DNA sequence: TTTCCTGCAAAAGCTTTGCAAGTAC
DNA sequence: GTACTTGCAAAGCTTTTGCAGGAAA
């Protein structure tokens, strides 16, 4: 059933281990942009032994392979947050608390649709930078308090 | 001559000290998104004593006041990079090296102009998030190598 | 069987903090 | 004079690394 995952890994030159499976699934399921530490706890809860060092090593491998991305961290305690390469979405980052939240799907999508593909292509050609992912963060401040909950 | 700076500080409830002046000027002059450590060295070169802890404290104060921003760090050695609240610009972030570069001004500006203000306003109203700054990062990989120089 | 991955523990960085002395207001 | 800042050094975090044992291909 997770043959698909195995193929994904293989396609990127990664071996398929129990730990990597678990980490990848946790990361792609969890919509909360977990830190390495949070992933570690998440996986250990449902599964078994897993060392924090392995989480870091694995995430590094995923990032190199393009299966995951580091997000604008810059928040709270300064630990890096990760995300799978899923659909681009818009982040809201609170300047004061460092909290990172996703914008409502529809609005985020509509805003991102306005990014001019042709200009990005021009940029790619002009300076030789291949764009894999567009990350848009709105930095500001929550006035009410819908920060997750 | 730097009365202006003093007023800026005062307007945000910050006292104006020699160190803060120096840090702010270095940060706004330097186009390279320095880390706290780089700023520390920068200021010490031209000026005088300055403790690294003060750089951190000061940057934290600036960020709270909205005079500076933490950028998507996530790169290289993992230290946070800072920027003044100047004009929005587009960042290119290399997935492999973590290098952070600015897009050419004209292209960056043209891309950012396409962001739909009305949708961002809608977002502000709908979820009570006040946007101070839009940070767009293109994550990818340099094919040639114009990473700075 | 070979090469890569994991786990442990220790090391290396970055950032924050407590406190006494100094400075802006 | 009072309240906020600074500098120092130490503590607290997150992340990386070396190495021996284990697992994937």
C-alpha cells in the first residue's frame, strides 16, 4: 500500500526505511508545519523508536531531494518548520508571537493565482534560477485572535 | 543630523542610544540581510564596543516596534537574518545552499505589483490580521552561479 | 555484500537571560 | 531620579556530527 511512497523515495535516490516512511507521512498529514521536535514526538506517539537525530537527518535528505521544504522559521523559539512540497499556500506570520498560520484556502489560492507566471519565467531565464516553489508570507499582527485554537 | 533617527525611535517608544543608532544604520545601509553576528562585526569595525547580546536585544526591540523584520532564515548555518522595513522585495532562496539573494529590482517590483491589494484587504477584514509586510520568496536552485559574487 | 541509515551521546552554534553598572529622558 | 540599556558570562535551545550496529537494495 505504501509502494507509492517507496517509489517516490527511490525516484529521488533515497532508501525506504520505516522511519522515513513514518516521518514523511506525519509531515504530509499534519497541516501544522511541524518542527523537527514536534515531528519526533508525533511519530513516536503512534509508532516506535525514533531518534531526534534521525528526524533531522531525514528532513535534510528530504529537503535536498525536493520532497520537503524548510519554511520561514523566525518565530517563537527559532526552530525551523517544515512542510511537504504540496500545494503552494499563503502563510500569515504574526510579528509579535511568531505564530505561523495558513491563510484560508480560497483566499490564499486566489491571491497566489495573481502571481504573474510570465515574469517568473523571465526571471528564471534571465538569471538562471529555477523556481520550485513560491512562498508568500504576510507578516503582520493578529488583531482578533483566531490563531489556530 | 540623526535627529530624524531619534524621532523614529521615540515614535516607537524606544530610547535612542549610540548602539541602537549604529545597529539601525548598519542594518538599513547593508543590502545583504545580515545576521546578528554579521551586524555585530560590521558595527564594531567602524565604531566601538558593542556586545553581541545587545545586538540581539536591540534587534528584538526593533522587530517588536516594526522597524525591522526577521527574514526567512532557513539557510546555511541556521542563523536568523534581518532587514529593515524598507521596500518590499523579492527573495531568491537556493534550496541547496540556503543562500538568500534579492531578485533584480525591476523584476521583483513588477512581480510584487501583481499582488492583488483588494484580496489582501479582504483577508485583513475577514480574519482580523493586519498585514505590515509581504514577503515573497522564490525557492529553488541556481543553475548558473550568479549568487552574489 | 555493500552501501546507506539509525541511534546515541557529545559537540557546536545561535539566542536568551540575570545582574550590576551606566545612560537617556 | 527613575526606568530603560548595556555588557558580560553563563545557561538554554536547536541542530550537527562521529561512530558502531543494523537494514535496504
